[in-house]
């Protein structure tokens, strides 16, 4: 049985991408620092320009009314900032008004909103603070003694619904800071003023991952309509000078994952090709947005298929987004350069730092992976960005680089590295324009900048909004720090290579590896990354070996042979032609023999030292982990589990053993914790290993 789909034999460059996921962070950082290092005089010039840019941005800050001022006033380290984030994030999921009202009452009433009044020169921020102050007083008045009972009755009758409407309106106002228009036509019209000043645009139709095929078809139609509108607006300006579009692959197929490889090539690839053919018709650029790390391998397969498609020959508008925070980033760039040259393309490559960092860390911990796909210190990402920028700039024949960053030092470094090269900067709508207003225009640095401009309604905005606020509201974010007068300019424009060297390439000491998640007392169970080609190849071999093994389930008796009846075949519930193995049922005599043996052994076990009992449990855990493919094969073929469920089944069993071993080792002694004696367990079919 072929459990895992394989589409290709790994090339050396693709193999390097796969292997880099599991490389030690210190090794990756050392390599990036070597490649990102620059002469002292060049670093000094970079710092000088970056300092000038920061000074100008801070000077212009009093005129701004955007997200930078908002994030500075309501930082994520404040009670109010956390309340705002909880409210915005949770309102995404609350389906009923009653629960929404309770949440508003809970999150807003406790905030010290009055302390923010007048602190910001931004009318936008002060309006938000006034609204939250009034709202906070209204919702807290249910328990306030200071307001009249009449006012309390009015609020009790209609307060929360009115406030909910107000919060909804506030979210719409906030959304205008991030979204260029509710429709592509509105967005194009709104972008013309900035285009006249030298900006370019890449439009993105807002919408998170499609959950259903209906979602995917709706998003696909949105992209098609947008390409027609953008193409007409471009009016022959070309791929680099005219507007373009960005597409999320998870939006146009509900099962976009490596484990659905064959289906992706049959269903997602034709949809993606259709969009590219439409973009080619209008000669506009189309970028494939980067998503979570476990989708990188399948995205490279799709890009390779597009590059080799004769219908797209000669089209230079194929764009790929790569994330510098991934340890695999330089190897992805090497591969894309090679692929472009082999297929006679020139790819657009947008280099970003990455927007899913917290999710990647948590996913690796939950899945018990042997490392993280991303760097654990932000400064390492900054170093990686510079090293990868050098790679992109050195391949002008194969790559049109697009540098997306809101960091003044990164911007300045690229500007110095790219003298005489063909490239563009990029920034997010509503976040980076204050910085890039110092770059775009003949009286400035005279370098082009393309604005990544989301398009969509209020309903599609919130998920994007939450991600942007989290990303840029973090205390390590440059967008946050650049408007904080307490952070010196010297600190803001420090060379990341010099800063990284002080950490010696060591991972963040507060972010334990997934295996060490529970501290020194217990090792986390190891999982399998089903998006990693090397892991899949090893797993397939193990599953095949499990399938070839002759399995027999029979009574295990201490000192007697089972007296049972003839064995019966056990069939795979999904394929009755697949005989998993044989089972021999226990007789009454076998059960009695087992019980008597257990009773005789009980005193010996009760006298066994707790440390010895813990060792037995740990050995059991280690053995199950070492034999995971075989146990998974049984869980799939006998219990009908998927591969992901089978991994979880084995890991849960391993975690149980290690958890109880740690408890026994730390808390038990034989005088206070006597053994229970013989115990009977009948484990259910749905958790045959873990509950047993």
C-alpha cells in the first residue's frame, strides 16, 4: 500500500531546501552572518542613511494618523493593548450577539483608557481613546455606584448592542488604515494619487484560507475579476512599471497541503495556471504569497510546474514570495535562480521577513518536531535578509528582486548593496508609506516602491488586521520602535550582524526546542513532519516494512501457553482485500491463568522501587517512539486512522508513559503509595494504543 505520494526524485538543490529545515540554528546563523557581513566603511554609510531616514520619519510623525501612532499608544505590553487585541481577535469567532456583548463588557470595562487621552498628536488615536473611555464607562456602569439608576437602566436595556455597533464602526475605521478599497475598482481609484508620486501597487484580494470548495471558487472569481481590472488599469505599462496582483494559494483550494500532492497537481495547478495566463494576457505581474512553512515544498512543486509550462514561455511576471525568517530561505533562492535559468525565465522574487512567526513556533512545539523552521531571534532574521538580498542582487539575469521591509537599516543596506542594479522596494499599505515617502521621488532616493494593497470588505478584513497588529505591535517590531522616542536612533540603526554576533548564534534562551518543551523532567514525544520529503521517504519505508510483517494478536501468559481457539483474520476497514493480521481470542481458562499470574506477581511489583517503575515506563515510551512507523501502520490499517491521527495516537501513548514516569519518580514512595494490584483495562477501538 502506497501511503505517501511522491512526485519527483529530489534534485540536489531541492534536497538542500528539505534538509535545511532540520539544520541547527547556530549553524544557519553562522553561515548567514558570514554572507551578510560588509566592510566597516560600508556599514558606516548604511547607518548614516538609516539615521537620516529615522529622523525624517520621526519628524513627520506628528502629521501621521495611521497604525504607527496607534500601536505606539496602545502597545501590546499594556493592559489596554491586550484588551484591544483580545477583542478584535475574538470577535472574529463569536457567532451570537449575547456572547459578543459579554466579551465587550469584560475586555473594555477594566481598561485605563483615560490615561491615553491627549498622549498622541494623532487625531485617529485620540478619537479611539475617547471612544474607548466612554465605552469603558458605559459597560462598567453595571457595577458602578456613581451613576444614577436611571442611566443604569438605559444602559441595561440597550447599552451593549449600541457599544457592539460602535466597536464594529471602530473596526471599520481602523480597517481603512490597512485596506485600499472594498472593491478592486475603488482600490485602483484610491491608488492613483500615490502612483502619480512614483509608487507602484500589488493588490491582494482579502480572504483567508478557503474552508470549502465554494469559498475557493468565490476567491478564484475575485482574483480573475481583479486581474481584468488591474490589467485594464495598467494599460500597457508592463510588469515592472504597472500594477500587479498577489494570490494566496490556500484561498483558491481548500486542501492546499503537501499530503494532498496528487490532488494539488490535478486541481490547484490548473486554477493557478489560469490566473497566470490571464496575467500574461495583460502583461502584469502575479506573485504567489508565502504561507506557513509546511506548505513550502508543495509551493515549489507548483512553481516548477509553471516554469516548465510552454504556455508561459517568455512571461516574466511569475512572482514568488520567500521568507527570510525561515532557515531554508537561502536554499529556496538558490533553487529559484537555478530553475529560472533552466527554464529561461526571469522570476520576480519578493523577499519578506515573514508574518507567521508565532504560529510556526507553536506548531513545531505542538507537533513535537526536532527543531524550528524559523529563527528564534528577530535579529537573526535581519541578518538572513541581508544575506539573501545579496544572493538575489547577484542574479540579475534570473531574478527581479523586490525587497519588502519597513526597517530603515534594511532599506539603507539594500540601497547601498544594489547600486547599479535593477530592483524595487515594497511596503504594506497603511504601515510603510511614512518611511518610503523619504525614498520615492526624484528629490529623494529616487527608488521605486510597490505598495502591497489589500482589497476587501469589513467582513474579510479582521483576520488580516489581527495579523498585522500582532506583527507590528510587538515590542521588537521596527514599526513600533521607530515612533518610540525612548528608543535611540543609534539603537534603531545598529548593524544586525554586529548585534547577532553578541548572541554567538545561540537560539533564544526562553524558547526551548520542542523536545524540551516540558523542561528537564520530561521529554516531549517526537512527531513527524509530513511536509518534509526526507521524513516522508523514511516513513514510507517503515510503513511498507510494517505491512510485510506477519501480525498475530494472542493472549500473553506469564508461564503457560494459551489454550485458545483458531485465529481469525483481521481486515483493513477501508480495504477488505488487505489482511492486517490474525487474532486469537482468549478463553475463560486463559483469563483465569492471567489473573492468577498477576496476583502472584503483585507483591513483587509492589516492592519494586519507584525509580525502577519509572524506568520501565520510560523504556516503554522509548520503544514505542522507536517503532512509530510500525505502530502507525497498524493504527492506519486496523483502526482506520489517517497518518496524522496515527502519529497523534502513538505520541499520546508515549506522553502518557513519560508523564506518569515523571510523577512516580518525583512524588512516589512505596510506604505512602502502595500499588493498586491487578488492574483490568478494556481500551476502546478509537484509541487502541494510547488508552491502553
